[in-house]
């Protein structure tokens, strides 16, 4: 039995020293629910212990990388939270989730095969190298679509990649950037036709998988210390503020409008 057989929302395929980890809820556009959060917390430990893996590719099943948090689940839960108490909206758990990904010494390549939104965009941007489909979009819509603080990592990684003022604008407005603009700004590394995204990611992965293993791994860990410092400095505060916004009228309106399939009307009360 493979160590990866226990996963239900993630599909893991290993060959040629490369693990392809696929967000595997295509029927829900790979929306991140409670179970997927738990699996994302543990997958990095399993990959760290797998001596057959030198490089990881993270991608999505179907036409989307992931649309982020499961807003449908938010709209159907009493109180509007997407997860059970003590899950992703616990600042300590969120910090561990980010740090486990950052602390995996094996390089992670994001093959962004379709739209990457919200928490999914954060996970894609916390990888080491990214390849994005030319017709895909990326953005953090916590504020604009869900009425929440961009607290689960967006406030950490966006300023590092595009600068403070651009990050604030993109996060506050929930801008969805097209691939060419994301590459121009330095948000992603490469753009490729949708059909070639995984092949491009695999080409890079093969080079790294057969390169000087420890020099590659320790270079990654050295640079990631910058990101970890930001996680430790910002994430607890941003997550706490996100938790507070779950109780606001704006968030409740966002969840209700999603269920009713209409545009939210913020600031009505």
C-alpha cells in the first residue's frame, strides 16, 4: 500500500524522482474544503519522508487549479464559516500549514493549469517556481467576493512578490490577473499554453531532480527563510483579523449572495 493511498482530495503520482500532487476535486473546481485542508497539512510530511521523490509538482485536476475556499460550504454552514472550529481559521494551524510547505526541502513547482484564486493562489505562490496557463487568472478575492480579510497567506506572499502598494491594491480590489500580467509583475515565473503547462513544469522538475540534490535543497531553504520570517511576523495577526470579519454583515451578505447567485451588496447595514 502506498503512503499516498489515504488521500481522497489529493492524487499523487511518483515517477522519475518527481511527485505530481493534484488537487483532485474537479467536480467542485478543486475548491478547498475541510478535508482538503487536512490533506494539505499532511502531504508535505509524507513527501519529505519519500526517498523516491526529489521534486514536487503541484497542479489541479480538470480546467481549474483551484477556486480557493469552498464558498458554497460557507453559505451552508451556520455562522458562515467554511471549516469546523479549530481548522484553517486558527492562526497557529494556518501558520503550520504555510510553514510545512515552506520547510519541505525538495523544490515545489506550481503547474497552474487554470484559475488559481484565494487560498489556492497563496499555495501556488508559496511554491518555488511557477508555470501558468496563458488563459488562466490568479488573484486573491477574499475581500471583494467573500468580505473577509486576505488573512491566510495573501498578506504575506503578495507584497514579497509584487511590492507593498501593488499588493494592497490587488488584495483590496480582488484583482484577477491574467497570466501575461502576472509574469510581467514577477508573480509567476513562466507562462505556457494550457496544454503545455504540465510538460513545462515537468521539464524544469527533471532538471532539478537530476541536479546537485543538497545544493538545490539548501538553497531553497535559505531563500525561504525570508518568507518564513514574514509568515511568523504577519500570519497570526492577519488570520485573527480574518476571523473577526467572519462575524461582519459584509461576509454574511457575500455568503448569502453566492447561494442566491447574485452580486453581493456590501455596506447595506
